[in-house]
C-alpha cells in the first residue's frame, strides 16, 4: 500500500478540483470501511467537457503534490471518470451519473471530511 496521504495533500486535491470549477466536492473517509482505498473524492462537472478538464488538471498536478495516478478509467466518454491513486480514488461525474449512482448513499457509513 502507498504511503498514507496527509491532510494537506487531501486539501490540495479538493482545491485542484475547485480550480476547474468542480461542484459538490465531497471527500469520504473510508478507513475501516473499505479494504480497497482510504478515501473517495467525488465531484461533479457540468458537462463531459468540464469533467475532462478537471481530470486533465488532476493528471497534470497530482504528481507534483506526491500523489501517484495508478490508472484512469472512463475516458474519452467522460460521463464518469475514475482516477485510482491508491489510497485515494477520485470520481468526477456528470450530474446525471452522480444522481444515478449516488455514491454518498452507497458509502453512507463513511465520514464526510470537511476542509
């Protein structure tokens, strides 16, 4: 497993999404709930173009804050893009996908982290 993420790094990821106008950004703490990852970051882009812009920005910047990207799924369609960063999984979705899959409800036992 990768080195544990610091609160500072998690805040930076939230800020990177906000830089590209990602909406409804939620960070869930899945420690003790999921064996796959420690955190989910869920964000909405208004369109597939915006989802792609957010993901492109993250691909460019995450390495500079010490967060490796292991794989990216969901491109070029960009309705729902999943970025696997080991201890962090980023989900960037269009509004329809976000409403339909409702990951916050699915992971309702997770603590919502505030920054």
